[in-house]
C-alpha cells in the first residue's frame, strides 16, 4: 500500500474537532532528551535554549508519523491481535468472491485493538531512531518512543479510507457497527490481495485518524534551497558511475551500492525528505490543492513582496514591484528569507492537505521582526484552514503575537472595531484550548500554562528581564556621568 488518502482533521463522532490530540508521545534517551512527553494541540509550540533537544523531538515525531506503517505491518498486526485474523480472512474471502465484504464489529473491539497497536508500535522504536537519524555509531540504542492513547480516542473515527493497491482501488468505511470493504478495477483476478495486505489495511483503517500525515521544513532548508541543483548533479554523477561500472562488469569488485549508501545516508530522514521536496518543486503539477484554494500562500507573497514560479526547470523568485524595481531571478540569487519560505509556499499552494501535520523548525530564521509577527498570524490562519502545526522557536516576537491572537480569540466589547483598527482578520483568532506550548529544558519538556493572556513562557521572560535590568542600571549611570 503505497498511496495515502487525503488526511482529515481529528474529528470526533459528533463532528467536533479535537483541540488536542488523543495521543501522547513519550520520548526517552533521544539525544539530550532523557524523558519527555508531548501532546499535540492544533498549534504546538516548543521553545527553549540551544541544544536542549527541540529538533531531536520534532525529528523523532516526524519520523514516526512518516513510517509507522512500515514499522508495524500486517503480519505483526495479526501476531499482536490474533482475534482479528478471522475478520481479515472474511474480508479477503469477500474481496476474492465478489469484490465486497462486510464484517461486524463494535466500538469496544476497535478501541481494544487500537490500544494494542499503539503499545506494540512503541516496541519497534529502536528501528525507528536508526532510520530517522542514520547514526554511524550506536548512539540511539537506548532511545525509545512510547505511544499512549488518552480517553479522547474513544470517540474518534475511524474515517473512511480509500487506497490504490496494485490490484485496484480499495475502500473501507464504518457503517454503524459494520466494517465495509470494497474493491474495484482489479488488474488481475488471479492476483487478489493476500492476508498480510488485508491485515495491514485493517490496522491502518482503525488507527489512521490518530496519526496525521506529516510535512517537515527543517532548519537546513536555507542550504537545501541554495544547493538542491548541486545535489541533483551529485546524484546524476553517482548514477553515471554505476552505469559505467556495470558496463565494465566491475560491480562485484567495486561494490557500487556502497557508493549509493554512503552518499545518501549522511542526512537525517527529515532533511532527506526536505531535499526531495525542494528538488521536485520544478516538477510539481500546476493544480492547486484543496488547501491551496485557501490562498494561504498569498501571506508569503505579502511577507516577501514577491512570489515564486516553478514554470520552468528551475525555481525563480519574482518581485511584486512594477517597472524599474521589478526583478525575476533564480532562487539561489534571492534573499535568505525568500529561500527559507519557498518550500512552505509550494506546499500551501500545490501539495498541502487539510489534516496534515506541518512541522517547522525555527520559522523565524532570517525573518525580520515585522515578518516574524506576520508569520505568527500565518500560523493561526493555517490552523483555521485545517492544518495541525508544530513549531520550534527562539522568537519572542512570535510568542508575543501568538499571545495577542489568543487574547483576540476571547469575546470582549467592541471586538469587531478593535480587530479592524489593529488590522486583524477573523481567521487570526486562536482559542487557548487549541494551543499547547512547551519549553525544552533539563532533559525534557515542561508544559506551559496557557491563560487568558496567552502562553506563560518564562524562558523568554527571564532573558528579557535581565537585559531590561541591565539597561536601566547602565542608563542611570550614563545619566549621572553626563
């Protein structure tokens, strides 16, 4: 099962979106992180000083969400949940005979099986960390990720599922207390799905809503946007070398696959995926995604006073200025701020889907303070459009503006006029319940209180207080000596 359906937001059976995830991720011994618990809101903020483990946590989260299905396949599901085998066999038999199957179930059965899957996936975490970080040494042998389901998952989904298998399109949905599976367009009647495939499909169906599809923008995105052409060139050189070795019959002596392995395994999984997305931007289809219809990419146009084009075999940055001030340049000649936002621009325009989890490592990098404030507003608009967002940040400006947006989400007299005067839009409002915030410190994550005035994040306040105290004292002494 390679294809994935368009993700949907976490919505309970009554149709209300969850303000927090029913999943808690518990990390152990991941880089500088000894023990940390993370529960996602619609917007999740992780702040902290350098080298406190913020990137380790979001990389681990991304890696898990990207490959949990590969860590836990159909055979493992049947071994973990043996009573599900009869259901999977009934589905397989119905598909083989008529292309349709129905299996009775109950909410308690689904909940029990979800719990088992969550527990067993955590047992695969040593493999997860090796895949995510590509360590050359045994740095992550004791790293673990545990998945715990909270009470909120009891009223969640499962949502309808549609996938393209090589045998044809398969659909799964819940009709009251019956799981319905149908398949059409079978490429070859003699080659229906096997029991392992059906078991993997069943497992994915009952837990898919718990684990959103992720998209990541790493802190390395600035270098990626600058050198992605060179990365392509290097890749082509490797392919040419392999072809040359093959033509000379020297594969065995030169062990060419070691060349590929050594050249592609240097980077952590999120960085490699970020490289792949940037490299493929010139080839993205020019069809606006469902998320693109929200025109959120226009926020980046406003911030950069320009926009991006992938109409040719390269990415170009084009200013909005007219006449003499107008320019149209290759991306590598654009400012670092423009290069840092190119992936987000094309994600929002062409590939983003509602319900996805967008992870941004240090969104404030290379943005001036005014654009950091604008970016905070963009975060609220992304949430309003149906994305779930996680950021790591050092920006006091982003936090302060998020606090303004949380206060804006409350009701107060003359609110409409106040919003107009302060140039806020309705979609800039954030509810305190939709936001979760943490400080990475002391080998873990400390959850921040979120009250009527926003996020209480002392990691910034301490530094600001110290510099203000120094300013007051030095100013008084300068005045006395003047």
